């Protein structure tokens, strides 16, 4: 997936990545005394020969709601669930890197960014929790897994 592809917002419609960055900054500047969390999560659904991936960016104004932006793409269906989970994780990591870089270029430096991954201690992904979370933590980001990974399991999932 590419940040050059359009993002969507339920209220604003189609946005470029640059416009998403502008909206995030505008949201944070609208009430600078509030606490914000920036969340990135990816979910996917596999169909016959393709997988549909949806990446979400959530601007959570802690205790006061939030807004989100999402981007979808179709790719060749992975051979296994493990491959699909790693692809979701990589897509989230890649988007988080672009977000941090874009915000730094706009001189927004103090951002609490989390990556939410669609793995948890129960179910088919339980054997992957440590390795996937470890990769995110090792890359310098905070990570949340199920049931707390709402960026992936609720927001992105809504559009797969």
C-alpha cells in the first residue's frame, strides 16, 4: 500500500495523505490542552484469490472521542494466516513511519503514537503475539493487542 493512494474519512470524504496530516494537526490544535493519542491499525479479510487490507489512522482525544481516516487496497491472497498477520503488521508499521515523518516535517514533535495489531492471547493468532508485538516495540513504537487494539479490530475492521 502506498500513502499516495487516497484516504477516506466518513465526514470529509477522500483526502490525500498531506490533507490527513493537516486534519490531524488541526484537530490537535483545536484543543491543545487535551491529551491525544494517535493510533494506527490494519485489518484484512481474505477472499478467493485476494485479500483486502484496510489501514486506519485514529486521532483519539482522550475522554472526548476521536476521528479516523482509512485507506484500503486489494492484494494477492497470502498463503497463510501468519503471512496475512505479518502483512497487516508491516502495513501499520509503514504507515506509522510516514505519519511520524510527516508530522516532524510540520514541526509536530510530541506525539503519542501506538500501533494496534490484530492478534491476541486467544484464538488462532495467540502464537504470534510475542513476535508481532516484539517487532513493533523493537521499532520504537507502543503496541496494543486484542482486546485493546481498537484501531485494528474495530476501526479498520469496519471497512474490510
